């Protein structure tokens, strides 16, 4: 029977140091923490009749979950992300040298961030509320009136060709409406036009998966319905945090 060689304390410490050094080289080290699918703050059917339960269930549990899984796989391929927020990663995508990885981060990181904002700024119609005085004043200053803002936002959503988003963004101390294709968002400096960058405080998903089961090709009807379930307190809080 072969005997196990005796290891003294010094050898044990040295082996531990070598193991730690080796672990530092393993895949996944110095990479961003894994992202997770956020729970919806309401039931799937809570936004009916405006947004139907089946669409919400598939949209959240299939589409958003897919973005999260693919994002985590992409982040495993990039070093130097440890401690960085998803916002920071999205704002610095041009620095990712590998084009395939950069595209995966763009599509799936954008999909995760965009949908997280989307869920957080929705609420049952009875709890929708209204914009804070500060946000209402900023909207009036930027667009002339709340009705003019709603028209600008609805137009941006309706006119976005194919899949994408329409946004209300905070930029250089002012509000503006813009839109982006696919899962891009205004955080993505160097990838979206410079004059359309900013921090979104409200966004509407106009991918067909967001509305087609209930509204089919009637995107305008979906956009009209969406205005009924905006969580204005959440949007106002986002504006307040940026306006300080």
C-alpha cells in the first residue's frame, strides 16, 4: 500500500498559495457578477386589460430570461468587468475588442437593462398616479405640455421601424424623447448617435413580443393602452435622482 508523503506546515502554506494563484487564472475570475432575472413587482394579470397576462408571462419568463442567460454567458468571456455595473458596461461597449462578444453584450445586456426598466415603470392602472410636480414642470419645459410629450413619445414608438424602443431620457439637465433599434438604449455611447445619448427614465418596448398576442399588428393601440399603466411615482423618482 502506497503511503501518503508527509507535508509540513511550510509546504502546506506554499501549496495553498499556489492553489490561490492558479484559481485567479480560472475562467470567470475578475469578471462582473452574474446577472439575475428580477421578479415582477405585480402579478402577470395585474396590468389587464391593457397588457394581457399571457404576454406578460412569456415576455418576462421567456424573453427577458433569455437575455439574462445569454448576457451571463457573454460576460464570462470578458475580463476586467469585476465591480462594474451593467450601466457602466453598456456605456463602454466599444472598448470590448472581440466583435462577437461585444455584440452579445450589446444585445443581451441591453435586453436585460431595458426590460428591467420597463417592468419597474409599469403598475396596475389604479395605481398609475401622475408625474411629480418637478417632473411635470420639466416635461412642460421640454415639450410645452404633458399632452405634447405623450404625442412625441407615442410618435417615436409608432415610427420605430421594426423592433426597438422609445425613450424619455434625461440629457444635460433636460428631457428629450428618442428611440433606438433592437435592444440598444441611450446609455450606449459610441453605438447610438451622440445627440441621442442620455439616461432613460421611461421606455416602451415596441418589439412584437411585447404586444402581438393581444394587439396583433395594432402597435398604436398597444401604445395607447401602455399610457394607462405607467408607474409615475417610479418615473418621478428616477427623474429626481438625476435632477439633483
